[in-house]
C-alpha cells in the first residue's frame, strides 16, 4: 500500500504539469487583458508599457510560464494583478469555505440518495421505485443554477425569506453559518443525489441477483442483515467511486452556486479572477482544484481496500 501511494503521488507531477501548461495557454487566448482593465480610458502606449513591465507581461510567454511555475514549486502562486495580495493564502482561506459547502452537499446527497436508492432496489418496478427514479432523473437533469434561482424566488415570494448576504464563518457563529450554507448545500446535494441514487439502485440490484445472497437467505439470516451487511457492502464500491468523483466535481461546481448565493469561496474567487483577467488567481486556483480532485481519487482507491479486503495494491 505504501509503495502504491508513493507511485500515485508521483503521477501527480506530470498531471499537474500538463494542467498548468494548459491553463496558462488558455488564459493567454482569452480576449482582453488585465492592463486594459486596469487603465481603462486612460490607457496610453507609455502607461501600457509601464504596467506590462510591472506585471511581468512584457517577457516572452515561455519566460512568464517558467517564472510562474517555479514559484508554484516553492509554494508561491504569485500575487494578484489587481490587489497585489498573495494568491496562495487567499486560496487556502477560501478553500475552507468551499470545502465546508461541498461536505454539507455530500451529507445532503447521502441522506437523500442512499435510503431512496436502497428502497428503489428492494421495491423494484413498484410505485415507490417509479417515484424514486423520477426524482433521480430530475436531480440529474435540472442544472444547479436553475434550481438555485427557483429556490431563492420561492423562499422570497412564498415566505419572504432572504438568506444572509454577509458571510459568517462557522467558528464565528455556527447557526448563522449553517443558515447561509444550508440552501446552497441542498441545491448541490440534490443534484448529486440523483446520480448516487441511480448508482445505488443498479449496484444493489446486481448484487441481490448473485448466488451468495440466496445462500445467506437460505441460512435464515434476517432480511435487514442480508441487505445491509452482505448486499449493500458488496454494492458499495461503485457507489464510493461515484461519490469520490462527485466530491471532486463539487469543488469546481461551486463556482456558479457561490456566485448566486454570494458565498466568498474558491469558486467565486476563480470567477472574479476570470472576469478581471487576473492570471495568477485563475492559474493558481485551477491548479489547486486539480490537485484536490486527484487527491480525492487517491483517497477513494485507499477506501476500496477497507470495503473489500480482496482488493490489494502491491
């Protein structure tokens, strides 16, 4: 296991290198530039040349990339072109907010998806199964931004409720923080629940058809023990795989939701950087998100060995 983890961590290097090159080149292709945004109508050739030199944009692209990536290797993601603030500390501060939102969304998804997925598998082709499948289809089909907008309108028009605009951390005031995070988590968790629900149903149905389940029932084991200890445990590997992928996707999927609900997380930070053509912010944030996604996949692979002892990495 130790050697496997080391090998997987080493594979991060070429993956993150490729992502860093791709995002650096993509930022150069986006129309407009940060200097024009800073100077506006006051732009002159002299001022433009001065700002390009100050920001390091007067150098060739290869030199710009080497300067940036060498800083990343040292833990320095550069400084914001707009504010001059260090990017990496800002990423870490906002990551804690996005991570909290993603974790709450996962909890919401699990609470909804796992019981309904199991119910759908056990009541196959019944009315309950059809209802669950419709709910899952809606969760997968309806975009997050549409659900979020409709939820805000419904709460405002039906109950006159408006979620707090100013963000409050969990340590500062847990109740207000949960009030801010609850509805975004429900929106994101509902979307994730659709996929997990369908995977739970299909995986459990496949396991329930296998001979060892018939043998367990033939021995007189209670149905609850048969389902939860034997069937669900063996059906959980595809579910864990999907949940791991979804958790990684959630980190990037918070971009729109954080903007709609005014949550100052990593997604809103990235979107602000894109609008302002702030290259260090965008490049650093995307690279950090990629690292988190690959790291979560590694954790999922490790969890496999605890779910199924037959799986071994040597």
